[in-house]
C-alpha cells in the first residue's frame, strides 16, 4: 500500500475510578505501534480518565522524539497503575474493607454515612494517590514542561475536567496550566475525597470530580485553533455502559444504573453538540475553519471479562492488582480490535479512491483472487475486474472524481457511501451523452482478509480487500432526465442523499443496530412475520423518520410507510432477504435482495404477472433505539425494465453469488 497521511486524533477518556485501568490498557495499545497511522493531537479526560490522559500527555509532551515519547507515556501509565494497585498487606486490607462497605451500602444495609471531612481515610487515600502521581511526574519537572508550552508547544493538547464546588461552574485545565493538584481535583469524588484545593490564577478554589461537568470535555477540542490543527476524529474510551437490557429494581442495581447514567449523560450532550456542528459544516453554515469530526468509541464490554460479570459503583473502588491487570488486559484487547477495524476502514477507503480515480496504486489494495459483485461486472477474478467495471463510468464521465461521504467498519466488513461526479460525455445506463455535469451515489461493502503470518513473526500480515459488493444508483441518474432524455439544468440535478455527516457513535449497541436494520428490510419491506406494516413501522422508525432516495425525499414515518405499501400492493408476495448488515455506532448499511410478482399497478405500469428481482442497499442512521433516517440505493431502472416489453439489459444481470455472507 502507498504511504498515507496520518489522521489527527483526539483520545477522550471517560471517568470511572479503578475501571479506568481499562483506559490505561487502551492507551498502552494505541501508543505501542512503531509506525502508527494516527497522530494523537489531543488528550482529554475526567476523574480516572483524567489521570490516564495526563500521564499520556506528559510522556508525549516531555520527549522531543515521538517514538521515545510514546514509550515514555506507556511506562508512566504502567508505573502509576502498578503503584495504585493495592499490593501490600495493609493497603490490600483497606481496599477489601472499602469495597465491602460500598457493596453493603449499595445493597441497602443500614451502614453509617461518614463525611470525608470526618474521616482520616479520605486524607490517607488522597495522599496515596498524590504520591503515586508525583513519583511518576515530579511537580518541578511538570512545571518546567507546562512553562515550555506557553512559547513552544510540543506534543498534544490536554483538557482535564473539574467543577468548582462553590461557584458551580465547569473548569477545564489544559497543558498550559495543569498541575498535580488539578489532576487530583478532577478525581475528587465527593463521597470519598475532600474538595481539592487548586491555586487557580492567583486565587484558591475548591474542586470536585469532573464527572459533574463534562465526562470528558469534548467541545473544547473543536474551538480556538486552525483547521489544520484540530482533530479529524475523536476516539472516546467509554467506561460506563450506555444500555441495559432490564429495568433495575433492587437498590443495588438502581444505584448501579444511576451511576452509569451520571457518567454518560454529559458525554451524550457533548456528542449531540458535535453532531450538530457536523451538520452545519455539511450544509455550509459554518466558516471554512470548521470541519466535520467523526467520533468513534472503544468501550469496556463487561461480557468480555473473564468471567463475564456486571461491574458497579463498588468495583470502581477495587484496586486489587489482579482486577487492575484484568481491566488493563481488556483495554489492550479492545484497542487491538478497534485498530484492526480502523486499518480495514483505511484500506477500503483507499480502494475506492484508487480504483475510481484510476490510480496506479489500486492493485495494491486488492487480493489476487479479488471478487467483485456488481451489475455488469465481469465474472472473472482479480483486481482487473474492478478496473474494468469502473471503466464504463470513466468512459461516460469526463473528469471523473470521487468523494467518500461516510464509512462504517464492523469486523472484517467495511461499508462506504460515496459519490462520483463528472461531465456526461458517453453513453451511461442507456442514456446518450448530454455534456452536463452529473453526480451518482454509490455504496460499497467490502470484505477484508488478513493473512496472519504466525510462521514468520518478522513479516507483516497481508491485509487485502478480498471481495466487494458495489451498487451505483442508476435511479438518481434516470430521474434527472426529462421525457425527451435531456438532463435538466446542472444546478437542478438531484443527488440522492443520506446524511453527509460522519459516523457519530451514540454508544448504541451494535447488535441492536444490526437487528433494527435487518427487521426494517425483512419485516417492514418484506412482510416477514405477517405483522401489519404500520405496526412494524411504529416499532422500528422514529415518528419524524426521513427517507432519502434519489430525487424522492419523503419526510415523516407515515409518508414512508405509504412508499413501502405502494411496493407491497404492486408485489403482494414481495420478499426481502438480507445478505449483509454492517453496523457501527448509530449507522448501519444493509445489503438485501428483493423478489416479487407484479400483480398490482407499479409507477403507472399495469400488472404484468412477471416475477422480478432486484438488489437494494439501505443506509440507516439511528437515534434513541429507532431508525431516524434511511437512504436507499437500488437498481430501479433494471426493475422497471423487467416489467417492460424490452429485454432486460445484460449489464443488470443478477449475480447469483450474492447470498448472505457474514
């Protein structure tokens, strides 16, 4: 593969007490690559996440050489969490007593509540944590690094959240004013610690845990710097689970859920703000210095612990060495899965950009036995097959360009929504040249293969695109024509659209997202299960659901149901089978096959009794457990040809190899 520019990334670390040992493991893995494809340009955190962000920042900012800085940051993280772990007998006994007391309290046992101001334990705990931090980062050395940031900033920026106890205002400490006191302030849980005293701009102030503010601070990442300095992506290390299957009913589970919600609500508000900024950037409402930012999550999945179990408020106080190590190991594994998905995402994006722009690097992304599933694609294997498929678009569209609008990475699958544009100078989709500039939307779902060279550890694994399903929206092109076959004015040519904003993960369950996408295709459109279509729609779709398909934008759930019903009336035995579903965060791409018999009027065509089939791709955005937006790309022109007296175009022959995979 060709060398690529590294993406600018901000790592955001949620708070969560000792659970943030998971974050230490994530950061350790992110910092371990000798030649990373990403550059960490900002670190932000709250509470335990602030400690992790601070240590990583200090290692990177205090070392001129980047590889040495990453190594130093990893060493500091390991050292502090080793020191925090309750290893000696006295500390271990105190840890066991504290965790037992917290669990008993959460279960409703009538235990006395003691203010941290009336307990020597809070003073001892604060000194214990301060000592671990100061051994790793001596205050005088920290002051020197902070002073250097005033004139010659090095390394990433830093953002640590805390809340002013008396004023009730948020405070974000940065690389220009951070101190050990400020880090302790962000971690000062009021039921455990006394308010932390910080000398702030010549004034003494008292701070509590940043969980009361932003967890972690995000919006500061988007302001105050040039576009070239801002992060392009935010990687959110999530500690608190967003979703639970059941409503809690016991005191312990209610307290656990309350704690989780308290840790997530502020970050959900921050994500909503970023989503809105992305939308404003997409529609041109903001100045050039703003850009869209993708937010992705690396989450602590309690089902992957050994043994799987539910963590709670009490376990956030648990500093047993074995527990710390278990969480750190889980963090490394989660980051490893995340980086694999990011690697696949970059690979597939590179494929589309290289092939559609006729780059010599295209073959470097594709396996020797690459398989392409697309209307009119050659049946052979190999990189040349994709090139031959795109050739007919290059021949028809002069000055062809491609723009990737969004991507979804899910294991070894990556889905891309892209737009190709150019001047129509050759025959395309049966239409003679018009010399007008046109745009077409496409979707590619690719399967990435990895050749694990376990027999040769010094040789890099081979990562290639092994298979791809490509659909380009011929309907968007056809509906831009009038009855005489003349393209409308270029300014009026519609571009079928889903949301142009990147994925902003709302911590949605990927399994739930996938289930929603499959049910939408097979139950709403295909009628599987026999439920009333409007009842299915109420379960799956938001009331203000938006449907985006070529020139046909439909707003509102009821209006969308009418579109579905028009198909089901025209094809009473209509069935839709999902072949693939790729989900990430709040977005899912579904590839499906439709079959049915034409027994009712369809777009003015009287019933023909013909059995038809077509391939559909849905691109969904989810919100609050329902589908909020649906984009649809289909070979609509081919479907109409099957209902006409004309023979079906050979370029639309159905590929029988598109059975469900994965």
